[in-house]
C-alpha cells in the first residue's frame, strides 16, 4: 500500500559511546583469542582506558552538537 504523505527523511545521530565501546570489545576479544594479551591486569587496564576514551569522545561530540 503506497503512502500518501511524504515525510522528509530524518537522519539519526551517531552514538559515539556505543560505537567505540563495541569496537573496543571486538578488538579486545580478538586480542584475547589470539593470545596477544594474556595478562588479566593488562586486559582490565586497556578496557578501562578504552571506555574512558569512548566516554570522552561522546562528551565532546555532544558538546559540539550543542545538545
């Protein structure tokens, strides 16, 4: 059934926190499976630093958007 009312297409904004966190966990998973990172303390440290970086990027992106 065709639509009678044509609405302008709205683009959604990128959720930087979710995107960077997902990339972080994929990379950490690959590094763990390939045994590149074997020490637990290094894994936890990289995870915390990566999440902190993702949060910082998300905050800066929100400030730039003005929202």
